[in-house]
C-alpha cells in the first residue's frame, strides 16, 4: 500500500514540476530553470512508474501514470485561474 501511495506522490510531483517547466505556465511569475525541472520531473515520473510496476504490471503502471498526468494537467490551469481570480477580487 505504501508503494502505491509513493508512486502516486512521485507522479503528482513529476506532473507539477513538468507543468512549472512549461513556458506558458501562469502559476509562478519568477523565471524557473526549465531544464532542471524537466529532468527532475522525468526522473520522478520514471520512479513512479517503477514503484507502481512493482505492484501491477508494467503496462498498467505506465497507463496509470499517464492517466494521473492527464488529470493533473487538466486541473492545473483551472486551479491557477481560480487563484488569480481570487487575488484580483481581494486586491483590486
């Protein structure tokens, strides 16, 4: 059970870091080192796949990580827009 939770955490961290490495992300206004974030996110996603592959098959782990990536990448822009909207309402 702990392996599954660690796999989900690794995949989530990898997805967020990959989102932050995007040139069009709106969450951080600071310049982030994109090359390092991409490398760390890829390592985190590979680690998630290896952890989940120990519990289920390699194919299932691969598609589970991809499904989590798609879900987080779909939610992240909505979450960022909501945060920016709330900041604009409180600080006009």
